[in-house]
C-alpha cells in the first residue's frame, strides 16, 4: 500500500461509512457508521502479499477484526482473507468491508495500472543496477571491474553509482561501499526490467512441443547444462514455489544458441538473454543456480512481475520473502 490516505478515502465513499480514522502507531483503524463506531486492527503491507503473509493475516482475522491495506488483494489471496472475515483495501481499488451483521461492501476485479517508469536510466544502467543488486558488495570494487560484471562501459557504471549515492542507496566508503537493496530499489528494478531491459534481452518465442512441458524439460535436459537457465514460473517452481504459469521463460548466454524447439511468434516459450554474468548459474560468485539450473532470483522475480497476474505476483512475493529483498 503506497497511499494510505487514498485507501481511507475509498472507505469513506461507501454509503454506510460516515468517517474513517487511523492510528498507525497503535495499528488501529476506526470506522464510524450510523449505528456506531467499529475498531479494526490495522495491517499495512508495503509490498505484494506472499503466501506466508496471507497465512499470517488469516490467522489474525480468526481472533480480531482486521483491516489490511496492501498494493493488491485479488484472486486467491482475496478469497482466503474474505473467508477468514478480514477486511481489505488495495491500491487498485479492490476492497472488502464487513461490519457486524448489517454492513457489507465488496469491490473486486480491479487491476493495478502499469507502474511509472523511472526517468533517465537506459538499458546499460539497468544492467549495472542488476549487477549491484545481485552482488551488493560489488559497489566497493573499481568501476572498470563493475563494468565487466555488468557487461557495460565504465561510463554507465559511473553515472548509476552517482545517482544511487545521491538517492541514499549506497552505504560505506571505498572498498567497503555496498548497495542497500530496499523497497524502492526493488520496485525500480522490476519496472525497468519490463519497460527497458526485457525488450533488449528478448530473442525469440517458440512453440511448445507436442507432449507439453514434460517433453520440453526432457529435450532441454538432454542439452549441455551450460546452454540454458530456467526463468519465470519454471524457475520459481523449482526454487520451492507452486506457481508455474502459461509462459515458459528460458535464458541463454548467447543469442545464437541452438535450441531443440520450433520458432513461433505467438508461442508460450520466451527465450531471453541475460543482463550479465552474475545472472548465470555457472558464472556468478553469488548464485549457483539453486541446484535447479535457475537464472538469478532477481531475474526470476522481475519476469514474474512482468506477467502481472495474481498468481504470478504472489509467486514473486514468495520469492522476495524467501531471499529477503527489500527488508533493509
């Protein structure tokens, strides 16, 4: 939830709500109706709801009246919260407010608009950003070395480091300098991936072979392990998640890599390059593929966010919780 004031305004616009007040320090919300006031335990979620966070909120709702403010509450997450009696409002405009036996409001089916693109960062800048997020201590290395890991020029490295320092995302000095991967930076990476970097990495789409995913997996596993890496839902499911999705993402190091697949401009298999060696499971000091030949989790997370469906967003939130991004 990025705008709590807007959330309260949405509640106040309901016909049975006279006023809404909120005390964030006490984690309480007070909703005034013609029949009196209702106090709700307030839970403000700044990032998308992971499966674990929904479990926690469902548990709280069994014992208390709860109001959840979150970026998006839809699909299975909304159904589970409603079944537990929890109330919620999100940035998209979905809401549920049930007070006693008399009052009930439900708005669903709303989706978030595309996020705004941060100005002034190009493809090379996002390659540098990925390298620094994948290896935060890399910020303390010489700029030429950072450029080598990012696959960019020293100029691109210098420009982004200056910007990150001015915005307060770097801590420490000289070789002890490191990047702090917080909420805003993770959001910037995912938006920049969709708008700028992904189109630059995109190579081709392919048809799913007859026999489906099982045949696809067998074909790829027959190749040399260093030829491809899973991305998106296929990677997330192998890293412990349950979402796979319709889109199949494969990452390759070379755009000319031969794959045992048939090209199809509308096919579900998306083949993309990588933003630098740190994304690859055999070329990174910070990522070994997780034992499942996955591209770097930051790349997997960004690909899930690009799909924007409820289950994909929840899988991205689960991955984020698993690796602790945005917690600093």
